């Protein structure tokens, strides 16, 4: 009897409001609230009424989601109709509804059919190397994201990732960041066939993510995929990695060449960091190239001829004695001032050379020397020659450049008095 009353009220009060020449959806929704139907069949009847009136979105929000609930058929039917007619509302509804209300399997099937995904086949998407589709419609993207969310909830991370990889967007990168370290199957796909599509979607976001997960996604694989883009992106990626990663991955030579091409003015500082890496490995574990100050020695701010000598760092007896023999007093004072200032600057590279057996070479010094010479980067050339113990050549360059401080440091690195005197 109650069912007959509910159906009669629907036919006499609600249906006319929806299908009159001037329909009033708001009044029809108000009547649904007052009716407070308890029968699932009545709600199914109302569902079809509102669907025919193109007012499904307003009606679905009235479906009871707390106890007492309706049969699962009502919620399944509502989601099926929404996916076909109002896909933009689907994500909102799924966020509000407990998953117990509806069948995830039925909804996944409905979404697959609604998408048709150009006859959706996740395996074909992966095997065929389908590239990102900026041409996809908004409805397609909304439905695909909803399907990906359901697949993820069901634990099918790999298929969900494949689908998101096809449509792109911010959700893709949030998804990859969340699952890359946790799901082995998904990680293998990202490192394999899906790495290039990831980069194609958004290079900036992809490189940020790949730098963050460089221990999971090998940098060499990233560089291989970046070969499809302008060379500057390889440089942007490598400069954000810690030096120790570049060294252990055999990528330091490549980075030095790219750095010399993009920022030749700071090549000297980079090489100093590389040459000192062995002694400072603990401090460089998390230091990235891009964070290094672009410092080059400059002496224009120093004044010579001050009558009072400051406190100087220990420059070594050879350097002081030999310098005094060929430098005027004012020039010697100027050089000592420069050395003192440099010693107090936190970011000034340590220019004191170490013996070869104390160095850990992380790159091809000869190749770097050729690069420096081709760029006429005399500072870098002198540093590398000094490292190779070609001291006469290095000293000649430092003197021609006017770097007295570097000359003194070079002399101070020589332990044999006869060699120091010859220099």
C-alpha cells in the first residue's frame, strides 16, 4: 500500500513539475525531500524521471547515503546514468559516497563502456606506445580519471597508471609519486616503456619527480629518454643530482661537457668541487650542482699599499720567501691581503692542491682539459694542469691572469724546496 502511495505522489506531484512547458527542477527536488520515499523501486522510478528531464545531477544528491540505505541497484543505476550523461559530476559523487553503496566492478564496466577508450584496452595502450593525447575531450578525461581512481582502489595500480599515462594531468604525477617506490610492477613500467610518455606530458614536473626518485629510476635511463628533447633538458636534470650520484653513475664527464657548454663562466668552480670530492664526500652527498655559487676570483675590491699587515693564513714558507724575492713590497702585501680575504670567505673554493694520491678522480681530466682549452677557459685549464702536476704551465697561466693568490697556493703545494725554487 505504501509503495502505491509513493508512486501515485510521484506521478501526480513530481512528474508534472519536470515535464511541464516550464519545468521547475528545484520544486521537484523539494517534493522528493518531502516524500521521503523508503522503497528502492520508487527511487528507481524517480531516477528515470529526473534523467529524462536532464536533471539527474540534482536528483542524485538526494539519494540517501546513511542508514537506512537503498538497494545497491539504485546506486549502480544512478552512477551508470551519470557516467553517460553528466560525467563531470561523477568524481564529486564518488568522493561523497561510501564505496559500500555501489558495486565497483559494475561501475568499472560501465566506465569502460562509456569511455570506449577508442575501444579501451590497457594492454594495447602500453604495447602500442600510445603517446599523450591533448586532443582528448574533457568528458573523456573525467571518465578516465574516475576509472583510474576505481582501479587504484581495487589495487590494480599498474592498469590505473597506464590509463593516467594516456591522459596526463596533475593527477598523473601525484599518482606516480605515491606508487613509484611502493609498487614493483608499476616501477618496472615507469623505468621501461612509460618513461618517455611521462616526460612528454610535462617536462618540468617529470624531471622534478625523477630527481626526487633518482635512486629508483636510473639517471642513465632518464638521459636516454631525454635524448628526444633539446639538450638543455639533460643539463637541467643532471645539475640537480648530487655529485656522488653523477660520479657513481659514470655521468660526471657528460655533465662537465654540458656545463661547459651552458655555463662556461663557472666551469672553474665545478672542476674544483669535482677534484675535491674525495676529501669532501660526506659534505657532498646531498649537495646539488645547481646549488653551487657561481664564484670566480676577483680582486678589484682590494687595495694595495696598506701600511699595516693583517693576520695571514699559513701560506707556507716557500711561498712567502720566494714571493718576497720577486714581488715589490706593496705587491706582496696585496697578495697576502687577497689570500687572507679568500681564506675568510665561506664560499671561496679551496685552491690548495693535494697530491695526486690524495685525489679521487671522478671524471676524465684529459677530456675536461680539452674542453677548457676549446672554450679558452684559462682558469679551468690552469686548475686541471695543476692537478696533473704540470706546474710550470699552470703557474704561467695563473700569472698571466694576474691571480697572485693562486700562484702562492700553487707554490705552497710543492713540498720539494728545489722544485719550489725553480718555480
